């Protein structure tokens, strides 16, 4: 067996049209699932952040250290169902029992 035929025998998984990544706006409308407690910074990505009234939920897409002087919180980049984006600090959020957060 030649080297080129050995390479062609191996198939690599590829993305198909049926398995496309969900947008953060679409993930915000999915049912809420329990999530483990936050133990490290990377655990914020994918969690839901609810508005002050708890009526609307956005999804955390990324995070970075808060730039406010003396603050040791993390800024969460949240995408909301209407497509808007906000960056609330974790020091201004309440951690809910289901592993998600609420602003205020």
C-alpha cells in the first residue's frame, strides 16, 4: 500500500450542513438546565445571565478581567435574544442556585 492510498483510507469527521453551531441568541431561548457551581473563570462561558427582573436571559460568550479600578471581578460578554450585547461585572451579579447568574 502506498503512502497516498493509506492517507485516503482515513476519513476525518467534517461539519455538515445539518450540524451547524448555534448562535448565542438561539441558545438563550433553550430550556434552562442545571449547571455546576463556578469554580474557575472559564466556567462562565455558556451560562445564562438573567436581567434584573428575571424575565429575559442572555448567554455568556466570553469574559475578561474587570477594568474598573480596584475591582477583582470578571466582565462577562453577554449576548441577549434581541442581538444586543452587554458586559456586566460579576461583582454586580447574583449567583443563582441553578448555576446561572442574575444582574443586580
